[in-house]
C-alpha cells in the first residue's frame, strides 16, 4: 500500500515510514504544498497512493462530492488529532505502520474514507 501525506502531515512521518520499508511520500517532498484539497486528492489518485490527512471535515465533504459525481479516488485516511497529535511524530508513525500491517490485502482500496 502506497501513501501520500498531505501538507498538514510532517515529512518526517514519511521519512520514518520509508526507513521502515514503506512506500510513502509527502506533499512537502514533491512540491505540492499550497495545492487545494481537490488537487491533493487528484495527485494522490493519479499516483495510486492513499491520501493521509488531519483535514477530516474538508476531505469527507470532498469524498462525498466526488463519489456522487462518479469520480474515483484512492482511499483517504483521516488522522484524529485527539489520538495522534501533530507534534507526536512517533505516534503518527506507529498508527500508520499498524494500519499498513493490518490492511496489506485491503478489500476497499478506492472510493472510501477511513479513520486511522
């Protein structure tokens, strides 16, 4: 499973996951900071990567809109600030690594939103 971290995730999370053997990039690393949520999701989908974000409200609305329009998108993984504070890189890495381990054979790789 390949991940794309949007700009509200630290590139340090991507780096730590790569060091553990996962295929992860961040918007910071590919020059996508400042893109709209729709552009971020489009990029993730074109790259075949699940998008990871803390921006729950906006991405739930965007996913619903795209779904209703019949636009396909890769899975959106929502991080909960209350469980994984933005300043706690280790907690984010552990949560995403656990998610990746549990979902190696994901039956729903497209068109859905899931909390980590």
